[in-house]
C-alpha cells in the first residue's frame, strides 16, 4: 500500500501549472496522479511528469450512449480513477471547484476504494475566478440534494452536500486553498497557501530594434462583455498604442473559446502553441503585453520585469456583471501592477 497519493483534477492550463508546482515543490511525497477533464488541456500535459495521468470525460458533456448514460459515465470515471490511485493511507484530492458533479462524487468514492484513513480536499487556483467568493444559493443547495439521490442508482454516487462558497472553501472537507502570489482573494487566511512561481521568471532582454509585443485575446463580444462597436474601438486603441510605442512585431494569442480572434488585427503574428501561454511567456521575452481582462495579464506581470508594460484596455466599456465584480477585478489588476489603460 502506498502511504500517500496526491490526485489533481484540472480543467485549464493554469490549473495544470498550479498542480505541477504543488506536486514538485509542496507535496512531493507519494504518488502523483493527474486527471484532466477538459480536452483543451490535453496538449499541455507532459505525462512522464506524473506517476499516472489520464483524460476523464465530463459526464454531462460526454455521457455514455444508451440508458442512464450520464450515471454510467460517472461510475466508469470512478472505476478508472480508482484504478490509477490504487490503495493508500493518505489521499489528497485537488480541484479548483468541488460542487460540480464531475468531481464531487470522488470525495466519498475514492477514500472507500483506496482504503484511505486520512483524506484532504485542497483547492487549486483558477485565475480571476478565484478573487471572489460565490455563495451557493438556496436553490443550488436544494439541487445538491437531488444529486445525492444518484446513490439509489449506485451507492458510489454519494454526493457530498455543503454550503457556503460553491468551490468548497467553507466545507468541512477542505483544509487548504492554494492562491497565486499577489492576487487578492476572500478566502480564510488560516486555510490559504501562496504558491511559488508557476514558471521560471524570464529575465532575457531584447534588442531595441527587435521590440516584440504580445496581445492576449479572449472572447469579448461572444461572451457579452463588449458590444461589436466597443470591440472595434478597443481593438484600434491597442493597435494605436503599439504603433505609437514603435512596435513592429506583434504576436497574437487567440483564446481557445474565441474562434473569431476578436482582438486580432492585420499584421499580427498568430501564435499556435502546444503549451500553456503562461509557460510560453515564462521563456519568451516581450517588451509589452496587452489585453482586456484576461488573467494572463496578471501572470505576465509576475513574469516580466517592472519596466515591461502590461496593459489592460477597454475597462470603461466592459459590461461587468455587477459593480462588485468590477471593483474586485480592478483591485486584482491594480494590486498586481497591471495598468488599466482607458
């Protein structure tokens, strides 16, 4: 029997980088098992960095064909992950959120199959989502009870109901919340652990005649954050800033959920990366990084030297969900020294 197993459920490149740092620097003992449940993470996974690693289909999005396909997918996932974990005395379960059915059932099922006497649930950072709390409404708490009824289909589907923050930061099963250095949050200080840098700092300097800038894209019109007219204004603002600053080489990184490359302009070089943008930035020097409200801007500020401008455009035009969200995000960006350019 293995003494300790650390398992990481990840759904984004940022979560993957956080899991990798935790596995190497914070919880290096025992077996390290990686499970990713969003196909977009597949290109960034380096399997030989882990004792076991596998893709896990999200039951809601990829149910098995036929009767009760979603339920049977949940059972199949539990059996697959249990096989990778094996038997252990201590089990540390990491995820960015614990209310989703794709992850929650593992809180009870894995300790039983692994025979673990000690179980801890630990929360991975998730970029800008992690700066605020998202309390579960009464309706969502009632819906949790319905998810628990799946145990009538199979006793392994025993949903762990909880209240408070939807990611599980207030739940009794959570003993640790990992946060990114410099990023504000609302989590209990006694539970938080600040992560070391997610990638090696880039200290390389470029020559004056080879100034390079990076524009970070994200879905804006399609996500309801900007109108088409406002998008055109913001796109031109970024382009004019680059022109005035003397940039002739501009890389553009399209967001996976932005097939239209909304912030892209003619003359930009499109990046097609087989790795997270964060690790690319960590080993590639830029003389400026620009975007709107992508969490990659926060990461860029941590990677590049203070004299490298990291700018967020269009905030006077963004449709925030609430005034509170706008204030929280502004606090996050300004505390990380990302300049909000209006």
